[in-house]
């Protein structure tokens, strides 16, 4: 079958021999090796030899939209990665000469020799100001360190530090600010590029302080007061829990298991809501709007559109339906109902969808609510609210569910700023805006050192600090930050 016709084939069956053969081919290690980028870039033409089949490069290129955009491609995680890697090559992401663009776009590509994460791109990048020469005698960390310093010095931006987020401080080696391109585990926090925490400032770098210390200027805005840790189990703990619970019920969904154990995004969101509600007076000093806006902007790291409010209704409807089936979840149900009341004030529920509550279940629901509330009025009010809950008749991707940043720490500062940052942060850490940085950064003062010595923890997203507010503050104190 011609590759140019594969899109039509995929629409009919995503397990067809043609589809699986294409997926297997693009999933070969060859397509995810960093050196292939240069091979494709310098070749005048190319062709793929797959068994007895020869695929001309222009045919593979023309077929790309079909197999990349086919809905069926989204059903196999391995296929998604394979298709993405091949598409990035075929559509010329390597043509751009910008070092940052090249390193970030191809960060997921494998290299047998770790320095090749940088060195394999030398022939493609604009070397003006960089003059990087391959030196395999240098330790890997020094290769990455020197590259990061050169990038900051040339671009006058701190974008590369978004890939240095420290999620587990105990597992990291200093200097913490150096991106480890071998194992960048998490994407940076997504935010609108129209936002710029340092406004139009350029990075100010001192290079004479010490090789492993990055010295930058900026302003310290506030200190972290409270945090809410996402409850994410280790892989070992997760596999053990799945095995234990599925011996009793093999059909138990992952989401239900997470809720049963007090893990996952729903538990985190409820804990964040409780914390925001408790600190509402101090938060309102720094934030306009209502509690729902504060909550959603923080846990999704974006300005929430109306469509996401609708999806949040569905998310909470499904959550309360799950918790109603579980033992010892009265506190969570009570929090969910309180959150739903506030959401109802911000956005009406989508009444055209299917109700989660069938008539025969209302008596059982009332029995649950009797355990939670002390009087009939509260019980009746909660019951009426739950009767409004709806879910889509046909399950689609939920924009809220896909946007939750459950791999980050939620925090509130002493002055009422709220946001998300690295999981390694704790109360007492400083939220700072460094010149040339699109986001604020979380830094930890080094105990027993001077007031300019800090451990670098990583980027953050902070409501009220994303559009240059810190640099416009007349009381802001400009200082050096020596980062370890």
C-alpha cells in the first residue's frame, strides 16, 4: 500500500498490518538518535530501506500529515513518540540555526556519548558567540555547564534554565542550575510567551565568581509561606498498589485506585483548594478575581478560558461520583461540594449533558450526606447541587484534566502571591525575578553563607508576577544572586 494512502487506511483500523509496520519502522532507535539530525540535514536527498521495501524520501515526507494527524495514532503511546521524532526530522526542525531551538527540540533524542547532546549539533548551529569545539576529555557536567553559560551570555536570556528544575534535591548534584540534557524528566511549565516576568530586561551575568557558580542580577520578591505537595507515588509503590487491589477487582480503573490511596491530581487539587480557602484574606491582597480563578490559574499554569470552566464541572462531577463509592471519603466529598458551590457562582453547570445521578441512587446518596452534614437543610442543599452535575454523553478529552500540573508544588508566599514551582521547594525559599528570565525562579538561601548565596531550585509560575510587575515595583532591591 502506498504511504500517501496510509491516512485512509488508519481511519479504518489502527491495528492494520500497514499501520503496525509503519509504527515499528519509525520506532527504530535510528529515528531517535541525535546524530541522524545532521545526516538528514546535510543530505541532498534520502530514502528509507525497510526490509525489501524502498521508500523515497519525498514520498515519506508527503505522507507525514496523514500518519501524524490520524486520530488512531494517538491510541498507541509508543507510536506517538516514534511519529513525533520522524516528523520533526522530515519537516525541517533542524534547518533553524538557533542553538536554543536545536537543543530544546531534539532534547529527547538519544546519544551513546552524553556530550553528543551538544556536539552532534555543532555543524547545524550558528556558532556566532559560542565557538563550541568538541572536547570529549571534559566531564559531561562541564560540557553542559559551559554550554548553558555561553547561551545565557550570548542571548541575554535565561530560557535554558527552565530545563534545570530540581524536583528532588537529595538526588541532585551541584551545581543545580546546570541542565542535565541526559535526563530532563519534565517539560518546563507551559505559559504564554506574551508573558515575561522580567519584562524587557536582559540577563546580567558575572563570569569571574567561580566556574560552578552562576552569578545573575535580579530582585527578590517574597518568601514562600506554605506549600501543598502533590501526592505522587513512586513507580515501585504504584505497581505494588495496582497488584494488591486488582487481585480483588481486576477492572479497577487507575483513577479510582489513585483516589482510594489519596494520590493523584484530584487529591492535590482538593488540598490546594483547602489551603487557598484558608488563606483567602492574604491572597486577596495580591490577586484580583475569585477563588475559583485563583485555583484554576495556579493548578493549570494558564489563564483559564470559559471552556475549561465547563470541563472543570465535568471533572468534579466524575470525582464526586467516584468518592461516593469509596469508604472513609466524607472529608473529600464535603470539600468537593464546597468547591462546587463556588464554581456554580463563577459558571453555570452544563445542563444539556447527562446527569450523573439516576433516580434510584438518590436514597443511597442521601445516606452518605447524612454522615457528612448535621442538619436537613445542608443535606437537601447538597443533594440539589449534586443533581445538577452532568457529564458528556460521549467521552472526549477533558481540557482541564489534560492541563493540571500535578508534577509541581503549589505554594503561597508571605504576601499572598500564589503559584506552582519545583517539587523540591519548601517554606522559607525565595521567589525571585532574575533579569532575562521569562518566569520567576525559586531559590534557597545557603545556610551560613552571605545573603547573595543561593541554591537554584527552578522556574515557577506566580500569579501577579508574570508581566514585569516585580521590575516595576519602586521598592524592589536590585542585587546579585550567586547560584550553586
